[in-house]
């Protein structure tokens, strides 16, 4: 296999030096550095770097539906075809902005304080390639912002692909899996098979206020504050759930700072300012309210809160 770039020439001298640095490293050193650029593991031993995925064993989870990105083809140490679906979601937090020079410096020094990439790798799934032959595919989930950077910057693209390969090898180390660093980015195929939803940890939003159990809750009535449309989902959907997921539609709300979300043991209160929406909701199960996580999607104007059931 030969490495195929989306563009024939690197856009800057920094991109060229970044590629040269990555290609010059032996696999063991490169994997060690890649692992250093990320943080903790989830319950399945999956690396998930960055400030909002994979932090702490008691953080709530969210089911993330990946969006199609690009497909990378390589092979294993056993000669098997391997496809890596680089997919993305706005629910995954973005890494900090960094120049290629700063990224190259972080790689060369092993200092991971400047750049950590939230990344989740799903389980392997068997698919049929274009020749109707069995192959193995892995889904690697990053933030939408990080994916857009991959499209615009060759240095970031090279780094995240190398990082993904190292993650897959690390996660499936018990299978003695090694992947070839010579890969091809497919032009006519953006994914291999069906992308699998992934279960990712999400840290609480700083705008969430935890209500004590003996706290009196008051909502100021206002005709100018209608109740928003919402859904309350259970995960898993049958039997007693492990999590409750509240999804609230807030059209017209543009910023998370306009939302006050108060979470108690068996109730939720949401107020969107100024006088846009208010919601008071009794929960069907008691939840670990101090561990609630929430995210606001500015494009869809929707807030999602994930609560672990006691």
C-alpha cells in the first residue's frame, strides 16, 4: 500500500516538517507519544482523551451517533485488509487550537499539555469490500471541529490518522494487532459498512446547578415563558434504566449561558432567558443529580442532559 494524500503538496513548510517527523519515528516511539497526547480510558479500555470524554469513572454517558467522514485503508501484520472510518460528532469536545509548529514541538518533546484529542474507537465489525471479500472495519470518533481541521490542514490530518492507528493497536493489544503505517485515504468511499453508535462519557456542563434534596424549588410563572418541547428517554429502553436522557428543543436560544438548568434527585427545572422557555419536570426515577452532564447544541438549539439512575 502507498500513502495517498488528499492534496499532492503540503500547504506549508510546517506541514512538511510534521509529516517528515511522523514518518521518521519508529512505531513504538510514535505510539508512546500518541498515547501521551490523550487521557483516560472508558470501561472497555478505549482511550478517550481531552477534557470532556473519558474523565473520571463516575461521569455520565451519552450515546453518540457518528457522522460520515473519511475512510482509511491499511492492513494488519497478518496481511488482512483493515478499514478505518474516521467519523465525527458535535457531541465530542474539540481539541484546543494549535499550530503545526506547536504540535510538532509537542510530539518531539513528549509534552502533552498543549494538545489532547478526544478520540473514541469502537469495536471491530466485519464487512464486505468492493470485491465481496471479508474485511475488518473500525470506527474512530472525533469532534466535528477536529475533522474539519483534518480537511484543511495536512499536518493535523496526518497526526490524527497516526493517533487513530495507535489507539486501535492499544485497545486491541490483547489480540496482538499491529497495523501498517502505510495507508490510503479512499477517494470514492467515505466509510466501510455501517457506522456504529458509541457510548461516550460526558462531563457536567458548568452551567448546571445541583439542587440539594431539602431545597425549596420555585419557578416564576410567566405567560411569556412557554414550556418547550422535550423528550425523556430511558437507556436501556426496557426494564429499569441505567440512565435518563432529557432532550429539550429551545428554538431561538443561541448560547448556553442563556440557560439555567437545575437538577434535583427526582426533578429538573430549566429556564431559558430572557423569558423564552421554562420547564419543570418530575423524573420517573431518582438520579445521581450531582453527576448530571449536559450539552447545548448551538446549531440545532437543543439541550441534552444525561442523568444516571440510582
